[in-house]
C-alpha cells in the first residue's frame, strides 16, 4: 500500500484492536440476543451450549482485543515519558 497521500497513513495498532473489539462485542451481543429470542421457542436443553458458543466466543475475542489495545496504549505512553 502506498502512503504518499496524507489520508492514507497506516493506523496505529491500538486503533485497529479497538475497532475489532467493538466489532466482536457487537457480534457477541447480537448472538446473545438472537439466542435469547430463539431459545425459548426451541425449548431445548443444549440451548446453553449454543448460547455459550454463539455469544461467548465473540465476547472473549472482544475482551482480548480490548485488553491488548489498553496494554499497548499504556506501554506506548510509558515509553514516551
């Protein structure tokens, strides 16, 4: 990718991780709401397993991205001072 133009600079890793955390948080919340709406209709026992997979994994990824972005921001500030 050429960065000759001013608006095409590469974004910092903290920004990328923050956006991915927001995306996976959104996916996790949508999955949780979907399971809560469809779950009572199905009335099955494995509903909890499906709920954990559909909403839990994206929420864990979002938490990991958010913690990584926060740690990177702290390390970046510590190196500056």
